[in-house]
């Protein structure tokens, strides 16, 4: 276990003990709001100290807000700074002090207006436990690597806590958080690049954006070079998204509203769409006036899956790519217009790859899920080969490992295998030559897909994996089985005798 992971788990266990009888969904905002406050306070303090040291030479005023705006750092007024709040952690007024601090920060930073939680003074929130929580979060001064690393750690802690709260909330948790292994798989398959536009119309807590930024930083060694657009219908989750991105130093335009009915970015075209919209939503509305969105067919009432698909495709620029999580039913459903829309998407040469996922990956549902990958203009270029009239099918349904009694996650090895298979099939200069693999992947032609009624379930195309024959002789196998059976029968007889003796001791004979 890494030092960081140990730290995250230790902090979570300690914070969870302070939850008392409070519901996880409620406690989530208490904890995450404080972590965010600690983050912006630490970032401010680091800049403040530097200005203070330089003051004799430069004349810079450490309390000048403009000195922080120029460095994309939130200005934190004196009564909102962590050191001041932690000094009052044992006071009965600490709840009101935090609410006042949040108000003051929003007033001095217009971009945070309406984002921060301000309900710490409520009578139902135990002030002693709140003070203990402040002391706990205040202990995150963890870096021996120099200033600035503490903020990175706080970002990782925030992200880890999002996942833990999603797990604790179960079904409700899935509404704001997509499990990390799924997000990582989507991003690694798409391989996003810097200087591009990104969109997620069901952005939850913003995990798709965070992972995209991480990927670019890892592979291109630069940060903050992407344009991000997102929309979220839940006001509480919308605030969570903005905090999550701010704590990672990611600038974004995150709109509030019903994406399918009231698109806040109607003219937007992007390079990448990465999204996990809610599965099989029955009660939804679309803006029928947006005729350009529904050119593949009017989505049926009772299921929003193909409304989401068409909405996201509409957002793609001429060479844009999309990775979307949907319920398995979307691959084969013939209900109402769904089959016709899927056929139109396939014949329109937009579908690039389909991945069947294993069960139990999600917090909120046991519905089997899959990944759809779309790409405009698949004729090929210097980076990608011509894949017109081909679709790659990947069966990952047996992958992953159980990390708890009810939760499975994809391992890094799983992610690497799926992503590299896609890249070897897609790329003009692959690392390895692509080959179909029985039980795992198949590159199918449009003719094969037509023969299967435009169904996109990977199992329709991927050959069964032949069981490896062993060299053990039949007689040897039988002798081993008989020996095992005799041993089990002997143990059973011994157990029966013990039961008889126990019954006899209390006057019952068998």
C-alpha cells in the first residue's frame, strides 16, 4: 500500500468515526466543504508568505487581492483562513464561524458565488465533532517535498473521499460519481490531447475532466491546457463539481440545468465528449425544436439512452471523438425507434468501438453496462488508420477484481489490455499488430453487423474461447476424484456420529 493510499484510508476512517448518526449524503458536504476550505486557504497562505518575504524589496501588499487573482489563487480574508478557524475549533460558535468564512470567501471570489456549503451552524450538527473534524483535516500538512505538494495531496484526498462517500451512499452515490476505473478506462482509450475542447453533459462531480487533465499532464507534461464545458442538472452536485475542479486547479464552464431539455451550450462543438449519463431514464423531455440533434431518429418516450447518444454526437467537431457509458440494453434494444436509430448511427459510420463491461462496477445499479466509442471522419489520417465500415468489439465482462463484497473494479492490467487493443486496432502506427482474440475481441465488418440486424453486443461477433486440453489421463482423473469423494464421505460419517452422540447426551436416540 502506498503512503498516500494509507493516508487517505486513515483520514477516511477517522472522519467516518465522527459522522455519528448523520447520513452519508449529508455528511459528505460537511467534510468536502472543509477540505475545499483547507485547500484554498493553504494555496492562499503559500502565496501570502512569498509576498510577505518579498515585501521589503518589491513593496507588494500581501493583502492586495489582485496579487492572488494574477496567480489564479483564491483570496481568503483573515476570518476565513484555516489557521484562524482551527484556533476556534473548540468554540461552540465554530459552526457559525465556518458559515461566515464561506460567505466571506464567496464575496471576495465571484467565481465561487453559490458554490460553497453554508450550513455548519445548524443545531443538528454536533459542534464538538465538527471541531474534531477541523483538527483532523488541519493535520494534512504532509509534504516533505516542498511547498505546493500539500495542495496536490488535498486534491487526491478530496477525490478519494468522493469515491468513499459514493460507496457509503450506494444507489444515491452513483448519481454524482463514476467509479475511478471506468473513468480511467474511458480516458486512456480516447487518449485526449492538450489544447482541445472537452464536454460532459452529465458531469456529476467532474471526474471525467480531472482524469483527462491527469492523462495530459502525465503524457504531455503540461497542465491547464484544455477547455472544459460541462452541465449538471442537480444543484447540489453542480456545486460539488465546481469544488472538485477548483481544488485541482482546473478552470471550467460548468452550467446548471437539464441538458436534454435545456442545453446551455447549444452551439458548442468539441474534440472530446466523455460522459456517463444516467441509465434508462424514463421521465425525460427533449427540445424537439433542436432538429439537428435528432437527425438519426426521434428518441422514444420511456428511455433517454438514444437521446443522450445523439446529444453527444451533435457536440462533436468534424474530427471529434466520444466515449460514453450506457446500459447494455442500448446495444440490442428494438423498442420503439431505438433499433432504427442504432442502425442509422452504424450506417452513418460513427460507431468506432463497443466494450462490454463486467458486472458490479457501479455504486448505483447492477444493470450491466457497456462503453460506446464514436468518431467523426474515420477515413484515416497520419495518426489513425482508415476504419470505415469496421467496428471493434471487446468483451471485458470477465475482467476486474472484487474490492469489497459488492464492488468490483478494473485493474490497471485490465485497463492497459483493453486500451492497447483498441489503440493497436485504431492507430496508423500501432505498437503491436492487431489480431482478433477468441473470447476477447473481434474487428467486424459492416456486412457482418448487417447480418446481425445492427445489434452491437460483442458476444454476437467474438468467437468463443476454446478450453485448453490437459494431458491428464482419464484413469488418473477418476482415481483422484474417487479419493476426494472417499475423504469427504468419511468426514461426513464422523460428523453424523458426533451429532448422534450429542443428541444421546440429552436423551434422544437416533
